[in-house]
């Protein structure tokens, strides 16, 4: 683990101060990541939201947009253990979770024993690169780890280090030789973050940084313990009843049989968001408010996080798939229709 | 719930914003809703004033939408939370104001697990209270006049168009009074009698003509018929009374008809037909034009007068006129001769009936002597009837022969005293004879017209108030007729009924339609249905089979079902007539010569006429068509 050079601030007893410190720390974290990653503010904020909400993130984008770099940079900035797993079709569950092998006794009197060798899943931050290239069997090996933060191998359950995050990437273009993630696994991701192609200015900066003498070193600015404290502070943030009701109404409106469902939902959606979706929205809205130093989330925060929190949870029907309807467009209609009290 | 003091500025601000919201909404609704609605109402009021002459005060209704929308804007319940969200949204406060008042008003909803949650809620309230400083409602709710829409333009255009409508002239008081006095009168008349006497006008015309008849009985009956209709129209008598009077008149008419039949020795139809043909034949003779007209009209007096004057004039002037008269008299002689010798077929029918009777008399008594007796009686009646008809026709022929002879004697130009006197006597007798013949023909025709008028009057009176009853009666008669027309299957040794046989109308007697002879022997039971047409003799398997070749309905398997045990088969030999039989042309020719004057046809005619009468009783048949049907039945009625 990398040694922390200098914590930028200490948590204050005063709640207001704590919030200010949290916001400042998060700004520092973002700035640090942006030392390496050019642009992609929304993606960086999304990944940090996953960290503060204690959820997993799925990054989707074409190759070469810096998905892996971003995750590795964030991992380095928070000074936590990090493992990268490159998913391939021949990757087996044991390759991720670990395996037991025979060990000879030292004096030869005890005999041979089975010794467990932990897999790469045992880290604070796990980068599941190109997760959709692994077979469903291997993808399923992550289910328990993501939901329960533990793994079971050889009849023995082992806890994963805390905090534990899975940040996965997938390529939307190459469909051949890929295995789409099952709905159960998709639902375990807090956010699905679309990584967009950088604009002209960002591309120029990328070229300057990557083709010159810039070393691109990242300084650790947060510890795992601090991250856990920040998570607890975010979860303590109060939410008004009207906002909770708004989140529930938004989620219900993604179901075709709901009274608030839009025409797009009725026509193109097979299943709407799960209750985990509503949890994700509210948690993410809190994080967004915390990032801006506010003491409680607003309806605007909710609206801002809805696409990332629900786009992988709302399943289109055959008509929607055939017509090329995007889930984001359906969610935009829902946001336009459903208003807070 | 008491408001926290630090939040009062927030509530005050939100109150001001809400008032501004109500004002802005009132303005928007006035322009968006009240204006087009008011224009449409104004247009409707103007149109109503111009066309229906409603009071112009109705135009004030156009202002009604304004207080309505303003009242709606003022009284509509508004959520303080929604207003706070609007202010937060405008000033980008991230729901600070809304969250502050919500946390303050609902502290029970704040989780108590973590003391920092409560602290942050308090912090949110404090931040909300601080944020309100410097905020004003004006930028939040702007007063903007909505842009005009197509609907506004259309509403305005409609109002302007309605203003261009011309004002309808008010109706004058005299017109209203006149109209008011006329309409109720018609209504009351209709309500009083329920009669449309315009339908009876053709009948009344006919009766007025018959009223001038030389026959006192016809004139009197026609006059009284007119009186009944007039009384009914004026409401002096009701329908029942009118029908009673008509029945009485009908009896008088029947008596007059019987008296005429007694009085007429000659067959009026033959006589009338001869005179009609005579009129046709001499109308081309110039000198006889007026005589022909009088003859065609059956105007006996005029005929006698014209003919006498013509012959006197020709005798006096001589020359061309006399030649033309002689020519016309020759034509008259030919025409009368032809009519006198016209074959009516009665003689032939009479001979046939005599043969039938003899055959019937010679026939062995069948199993049913009563039936044999009845058949014999019918044939005797038939023969007697034909004999009477023949005698009357003979009288008519003699009359026509006599006229022919007088026409022949009236010709010539001999100026010898005896010859001239003899010719004049003949001419006088010819005039008188023609007049008498025409008079008899006219009497018969007028009697027929009076009968028609009587039937029509009855029908009209019945229809005047009993349309439903007449419909029912018609239906009943239709059902009765259809049942009778269908006939019955032969069963249990009884013969099958003829196609048109049985009880139709008021009769209870079952009579076969056809004519001829049938003989039945053997045992068996006929079943099934069949129709056959033809004539001939033969033995039927039906025991006691009734009278009637021709159309009949009997068993297809005349010997019964061979598969059944109760069948007792017996072979019978049938001697058919050889030859091609009677062709259709021969049937028509015979009918044209003999007429349809058979007894069975008379019954058929009566049945059909009764059915037609019931059909005519319905209002569905127009008056003109009703008269046409009447005429048709007059044409095809039995000649006896």
C-alpha cells in the first residue's frame, strides 16, 4: 500500500465543518485524478460517487477513452489496494476468487494440507476490465462478492477487504465473443457510466500530456478509513419526505403499468427499475449534494443522477431494441413528466 | 403547526410569490381562455340577435368567462412546497427554502439514528433562513401577456362575421294574429275528426256525378252517401254512426241491384259491349261523331235526340248528307250484326255442363251417396245458371239484331210515300231502340259505379279511425287465406284439399277449385304433398276423392308408403286420353270465349276480391292505386 504523504484535512466535530471538509477532500480527489485524466468530469464524479455511496460502477465506452486509466488513477489517489482482472473467455471463477492447493508439511510428519490462495478479488478496488468478455459462469463468480462483499470457495466463506469496490468496464461495440451481463449482476452496479469521446480541447490536452515529458504521477489524497468516514457522513445526510416520494414516483414511472408511465415507457420498456435503483438514486443524490458542500440533496440532484442509476436497470422490450430506442431517452421522458411535490 | 420565527421571511416571501402567481395566472387565463370564450359567446349572442331576434342583453354573457377565470385563479389551492421549489429553482438554491420549511414542519420525519442527521437538518433550516435575504418575488413570477393563437384569431373573425349578418325583419302583428288563428283551427279540426277529407275527394266527385243519375235509386243513394261523408267531416256523426248509415244504404243498394237484375231481360254486359263497339265503329263517320260520343258516354237521351235530329235533317236535306248517313247506318248495321253474333262461349259451356250433369247422373252411386248428391246438385245449379245466362244473352242478341234491322231499314233514298214513311218509322224506332239500349247499359254501369262508391265509402270510413284494427283484420285475413291456399294433406282416408279451398272470408263451406270428375277406390293412406295441374279423368287411390282435376294437392305416393304395414295395395287400370292435350293457347282462347263465368271462378274471385279489399283498407295504398285496383277487379269480375 502506498504511504500517505499528507492528509489535506482532518474531520471536524462540527457537522457543518465536516461537510465542508468532505467537500474539500472530494474536490482535492477530483483535482488529483484530473492531473492524469483529461476531461471526463462526469465520469470522474460518477466513479467518486460510487466510492462514497459504497457501490460498484460499470463504465461503458469504446476502447482508448481511458476507462482503465481513470479507475487505476482513482485507486491510486485513494491509497487503497487495487487489482486489475482482465476478463477473457477462458477466465475461470477460480482465477478471480482464488483456489486451494496442496502444501507439504514442513517436517513431513503432519502430511499435506490444502492451502487457500486468494484471488485478485481480494482488494479494495477491483478493476474488472472488459467484464463482458468472460463467460456467464465467471461473471457470476462476482455476484456474491459484489452483493455480500464476501466470497465462498471450498465450502468456506471469506470476507473481502473493506471498503470494497468493483469498477468494471465494457466495450459497447464488439458484440462478437462477448457475453452480456445478466440482469441480476447489472442490478448490483450502482452506476452505469457512459464514457464519451473527448471534445477537441480535451483531445489536445491528452496529446500534450501523453506525448511530452509529463510523468502523470498521482498523489494519494485519501485513505480507506477516511473514505469509510465520508461514506457514513453521506449516509447521515437528511432527505426531505417529498424528495423520497419523488424518487419513488420516478422509479415507479419506469414501469409500463404505472399510472405515471410515459408513452415511451409503455411502448418500449419490458421491466422498470428495481428497488435497488431507488436506493442508488437517493444515495447518489446525497453524494452529489455532499460534493457541492450542501447539507441535503435537492430534486435537481435526483434528476442529475437518474440516468446513471437507472439506465442499466430499465430493460427495453423487443420493440425498443428493434427501434434502437435508448434507455436514456426513455428516462428523459420520465423526468420531464414526473414532477416533485 | 406553528412557524419557526427564523423561517417567517421564507413564508412571507412565498406568500408574496403565491399572490403574484395568482395574479399572473389570472392574467394568463383571461387572455388564453376568457378572451376567446368571450368572443365566441359574443358571436353567438350577435347571431342569435340577428337571426332569432333574442335580446341584445345576451351579449353581456360574453363577459362571464372573465370573473370565472379570475375566481378560479384566486381560489385555486396552491402548495407552499411547490412555490418554494419554484423560488429555489429560479435562484438556483438547490431546494434550500423548500427543504428548510419541510424539515421545520416535519421534524418527525428526520431519522434519529445519527445525531449528525438532525444537525444537518438544522443546518439546512438555518441555511434556508439565511438564503431568503435579498430575494424578491418579481423575478420569480413575471407578468407576461401570452402571444395570440389561431383560436383567438378565429374567435375574433367569427364575431366580426356575425356583425355582418343582416338583422331579420320582425314579423308584423297582423301576420302573427292571422297565423295564430289559422294554425290552431287546422289543429283542432284534425284533432277533432282525425280525418283527411282530401283523400275522399275523388270519391265525392264520383258520387256527385252519380247524384245526377236518371235512376232515382242510384241518385238517392249517392246523395245520401255524400251526406254521410259531409256529416262525418263536420263532426255531426261519429264513425260508428256513419258505418251504420252506410250499412243501411248498402242494403238499399243491394235491393236496387236486385231490382235492376229483374228488370233487365237482356244481358247488360253483352248489350253494353255491343254499344261500345258500335261507338268505336261509327266514330270515324263524320256525320255520326256526336252520336258516337253520346253512345260512348251512355247518354241515352242525348243519343236518341242526336240520332233523330241527324236522320230528320238528312231526310230533309237529302243529297250528300243522306248518302253519308246511309253509309254510317250501313257501318252501324255491320257493327251490330257482328256484336249480335259474337260468341260468348255460354252456349258451349252450357252444353258441356249438360254433358257433365248427364255423366254425373249416369254414374254409379259411390261410397258416399251424400257427396254424390251434392255433386249432382252443384252441376244442376251450374247448368241452370248457364241457361239463364244464355237466355239473357239471347235477349241481348235479339235486341242488337232488332237495332241492326232498324238501321238497315233506315237506309235508302226512295221518296215514294210508303217507303219514306216506313223509313221514318224505322229511323224513329232505331233512335228509340238505341236510346233504350244505351239506357240499360248506363243503368248497369251506374249501378256498378254506385257499388264501387259504396265499397270505397265504407273503406274510407273504416280507415278514418281504425287503421290499427284494419291492419289486424288484414293480417288475420291474410293468414286465413294463406292457410286455406296451402290446403291440407290427405290423411286417414280423407282427400287432400285443393290449393284454394276451404274457409276463406265468412264461408264455412269447403269447395274444390277445379272442375271435373274424380273417382276413388281402394284403400290406403296418402301422405306427402304435391301439386299438379291438368285435366283428365282417372282413378285416384284416395277413397272418396273430391271433385277436381286442375290444381290440387294430394299425395305424391298415392298408394301410400309401400314400406308400411298398414298399406293395402291394389292395382288399378287407368285409361288415359290419347293425344297432345289442350295447349296453353287453346286454354286462353276458351277462356276468352267463355269468360271466367264459371261458378268456381266466381268463388275464387270473391276470395281474391275480399283479400284485395282488405289490402285496400290499409293506408299504405295510395288513393289513385286503390281506384286502379278497383277497376281491375271490375274488369275481371265474373260475367253472369
